[in-house]
């Protein structure tokens, strides 16, 4: 199951990358449909990842539907951090109770005065029969995340 989403934003690369690399920023994109737990003050996930070998689980969190109903337990790991003058992002390689693999690659590329955010997600549900439903839900969730980004940062 694969999903791609891309948005051109008016805000600069650094501002968007800083917001997108914190749990609060991720939750702002997901709200109100999903919230990830993990404690306040977790900080920048990129900085946390740089202090550990690639692929180390950085956070075990609950995924909460509508912010309150637990539906999955996620083990978040970053395999790679991208940080250049013109591009920032990450390659997430996580697992969860529902997903045998969750690969989420995000790239934030400088684009004039703004930037372009591109997400590529590949998931393999532990229950193969769930793949069509997972595709619909993940597709809708990432479409929502990109609407949230455009609302927050404006369109480029």
C-alpha cells in the first residue's frame, strides 16, 4: 500500500522543517482525527535521532483516534535525516501493532521563497486483508495533513 502527497507552501524551508520535526507539529497536522502521545517537551525528533544509531526506536506512542481513543501502538524510528541547504526531511522506518512496516519519507525542498513538502508512505498491514481499508484511511489522513500544512503556512 502506497500513498503520496505534495504541497507547495508560502513559508520557508527552515520554518516548515522546524514545525514538522516535533511531536507537537505532527499532532497539529493530524488534528483533530489522530493524536500521537509521547509527552510534552520531547523536542526536535531530528536532534533526538542524531544521538542514536539509525533505526533506533526513538519513541513508543499511542495513536489516539479523535485524540482520545487508542487504536494502535507505534514504535517510531528514523533511518535517515536529510539536512542540506535546499532540502530537509527524514526516512521513517517504524512498526506498530497494526502495521508490520510503516515507511514514511518526507522531503521539504526549498522552492523560491517558499518550499514544497512531499510525503511518500508505504505500509504493510499485519492483516493483509486490511490493505484496501488502510490505503483509504492513510490516503485521507495524508490529504488532511497537507490541507493542515497549507492552512498553517499558506500556499506557494
